[in-house]
């Protein structure tokens, strides 16, 4: 009877040990999978950061280009306004000269 109990105990011990080994293997596999997923997430985050940096750089470049264009357009508009003012002054002077000539006659 003792041998029978001893055999059953040994069998149960092996079964429990096998279950423990299986659980440990599953835990190790889960750890490895979690590490893999974390590494992939870090890579994706790094790629997204690089893309965001590139986009920000492009936005800065575009803003600089728009700024340059605005300076050129503002200079052109200022020149046109100065030309128009000169033309108006010339026209006013001409009209004043004509009026002076008409009064003098």
C-alpha cells in the first residue's frame, strides 16, 4: 500500500512539475512577446517623431518662402504706391501750372 501511495505521489509530483514547467514556458513566451511588442512600438514612435520633425522643417521652410514672397510683394506695392504718388504730384503740379497760366491770361 505504501508503494502504491508513493507511486501516486510521484505521479502527482511529476504532473504538478510538468504544469509548472508549462506555466513557466508560457510566462517566458509572454515576456518575449511583450518585449517584442514594446520594441516595435518604440520603433514606430521613433519613425513618427522623425516624420513630425521632417514635417515641421518643411513648414518652417514654407513659412520662410512665404515670408520672402511677402517682402518682395510689399516692396513692389510700396514702389507702385510711390510711383502713383509721384504721378499724382506731377498731375497736381501740371494742373496748378495750367490754372496759374489761365489766371495770368
